[in-house]
């Protein structure tokens, strides 16, 4: 069951003494801004890798304190949110696990859940704390803390992926956290999450990238780029996302993504077949099914989120 | 060479006595609104098929007079703009060709040019008037005159497709017309236009439709639609366009579109191959090339159009 969209207009007041954000980019920065705006924690500490990022954090106000020291960052935190690329999460966790406050809740915002949960759940449990995965379905093709927004999670769906081993009060605390910064939550098994986002998010990223590569190939005639308009711009928007991040995600969700690509190619082949035969009825049906499914999805989304 | 973007802020004053728009939907209506706003013609007449459309025209102010009578609509016009689906253009032209004013300029706004030019150029020439094709690269997934906007063509690229037989003053008049409603023009051979838009516009429409169909297939798990977010929404936006119109376009540009789909599938297969081998370097390069090509395109577009 999906929780309701409460918006971030509710004032929740201080709930956490210290929240630590590990990696203060678009998502981490937006969490920091939302937590601070809603006064959800006394201290909002950010761990960053580079000296320059400390100044960025200060400038944007995403955290109340930024540090290059992972132990200082995590020590005493009630809630730790990992917002780095998924490939870095394990080694970072290994660096801070010994300073974790007993009973602390640790989560992440990675786009793939099964490998992250498998690695972090036992590691954090051994330290007497609780790991539960999260995936807020919000973002932007822009990266970095300067693109962060306090309202990024407003009415966004955030998937929480508890397992049979999850500590129930930690799961509830995590749900409250996401609600408090405006998100709607849904609980899904990590494997099921990965299968679903393979289609809804990872496939569109690959498709958009393939389209941008193919159409804007320098080998195409010089007028090609001039004939790309708004439709092309929107269809390829997510192709401007971070290449490193999406390479990581693709590998981490390899099997589900491969399956989604295969089914998508089959869909294109069906269209291609109807086109070869100039089967106007089949072609109209193809576009019509697409339109009616998307319009119904947009209408349902509009009703619940207002956008 | 592409003309500059002048915007529609210039006041051109009355240049045409009568401009006729055949089919007053999104594009026709937007042309009407822009012509009237810029006072480019004394009379802006719209031909529509249904009685109800006359009321819509009155309500939106897209034309100064709307009629169900094609002869009345076209008679005495200096400029006739065909804004119907491409499949209807020939039969409509056959109905009005005998009332065309000698020397009148006739154009269309169809998304495919070679079949339209081949059909209409000789037909209009026989009546002592001049046909030259146009394709303004602007639109919306929304249809109908209620979605029309006077600024739809502001800084949009409009392709004009003269042939060796085109009357040069008619081509110049058509360029001036598009400039006067804010567009930038580029002249291309009709066949070359069709090859280019097969990639830049028609392929993205098929891809977006295939994505919406595949991901929102009712056979997918019930949580699938909830996990579709902003990226999915933008990538599939053009899948909400008119199914009949896009089926027509696909058939009319069959060979170019088929070639674009084949090359696009090859692109996906290359990605799929790198994914199978977990070749992180190849995957990163795939996403990186896409991002750099798209970012460069966006930057160039921003410079010339401000959007």
C-alpha cells in the first residue's frame, strides 16, 4: 500500500538529534535542505570527499556542518543516509561501522536495492544498528548540491525495501522520515523493486541515451541537430545524467535491465513488422495503446500528486 | 543556412489580404493566433470540418472567420496553409484548386514532405498557383485548437522544401511568412528533410510509444505504474500524441523510419552486449557519449533560441 502525499507543509518539529548525510550531491543535498526546512533534526551533518564541497555545502545551506572525516560525520547519528554512488557504499560503511551509535538507523538512496541490502544489512547489524534500504523516485539530470531542492521529494514515491530480518521499529522510523520530507512510501521486497525499476527507470535511461547517441552521431548530416526539437529534447532528457552513476546502476541491475531491453526490442520489432506491411490499423493500435496507457498513468498521478 | 531568430516582437503590419488555414487544430490555430497577433493579414479564414469547430474557432480567436465551405475559405486567398493530417491534403486540394487565386502561394505543415510535395506541386501549378512545402518543428502532445498558442513558432525551426520547379518569389514569400510569426527557416530538399526527421522526430515518437506500451502493460505487476517517475514521464511525453496522425506519418515516411529503427536497435544491442560482459568502461562510454552529444546540442540550442 502506498502512503498518502502529505506535502512538506506539516511542521514535524525536531525528531532526530543528528542526521548524517554521506555524500552531499543532488539527492543528499535535497534531503539536507528538506530536513533543515522542516526542522527535523538538531544537527544535519554532511560527509563530503573534497575540500571544495565543504564550501558548496555552506553556500547552499544543505547541511548544518560538513566534514571530510567519515567518523566525525557518523559518530552519534540517529539516522545515517548514504547518498553516494552505490559502488562506494560498502567501503564507506566499513569505514564508519565501528563508530555507529547502537540502535541507529542506516539507509541509502541507491537505485538498485538487492546488492546494496545484501552487503549492508549484515554489516550494519553486526554493529548493533539497523540497515533498511530506500529508493526515493525523484531526481534530475543535473548533478551536484547546487541542483538540490528542498521540495525534490514532495509527493515523490519512495520505495522502502525491508527484509525478513529488518527491525520493525527501524522500518517505521524510516517511513516517518520520508513522510516528514514530503515523500509517499511503499514497501517492496528488494528483488521486486529491482525488477520493477529495471523497466520504469533503468530502461528509459538506456533508451534515452541510445537515442541521443544515434541521432546526434557526428556521422549524421550537419543539418540533423537543427531538426531536433522539443519532442527530442524531452525524450532524451535523462541522457544528460551522470554516465558513471548509470554505468554502475546498469551493472548492479544487469539481469533485470537485460530482460527489459530484450522486451523493448521485441516491442520495436512488432512495430517494424507492421510498418513493413504498411498495416495502418496495427500501427494506429500501437500508438493508441501507448497513448491510452500513458494518459491513464498521467491522470492517476495527477490525482495523487497534483503534477 | 538557418535564418536568425527574430522573435515575433517585430510588428510586420498587414502583408497579406487573405490567409486561409485549412484545418484549425493545434498547428493551424497557432498560425492563426500568430498571424492575427502580428496583424499580418486583413482576413484570416479557417476551413473546418465540423460545426462545433466553428464555435471553437470563435472562442479561441484563432481565425477571423471560420467556415465549413472549402471554396469560400480558399477563394481569393493570397496564402493557403494546409494544416490537416497529410492523408487528407490531396483530396482537399482537389476540392479547392479551381477557386485558387492565380499566383497564390499554397503550403502545408505536414511532418513528411516528399509524398506531399510530389502530389501537390503539380496539382497547384496546373491551377496557376505555387506550392512549396513547409514543416515547422513545433508542436505538442496535445491536439486541437484549444491547445493553440500564438508563440508556438517563436524561434522554432521551420523547414521549407522547395524543388527545382519552385517559383522563387513564392519561396521568398513563404520564408517571410514564417519569419513574421517568429520561426527560423532552413531550406532542404524534400527527400533530405524526410531522412532527417525520420531520426530526429519520427524515431523518438516510436520509441516513446514502445516504452509507454511496454512499461505500462497491464500484465506487469500492479506496483509498476507507481514506480514510474519524472524521467519516465518526459521520456514518454510524445507517446500521448494523436495515434491516427502518427500512424499516417509512419507510413508516409516508411523507409526512412524503418532505417532509423534498425540503427536504433543496433545501438541497443551494442549496449546489451557490453552489459552482458559487465564491461563498465564500455557502458560508461555509452552513457558519456550520449550525455556529451546531448549537452552540446542543448547548449547550441540555448544560444540561438534561449530555451
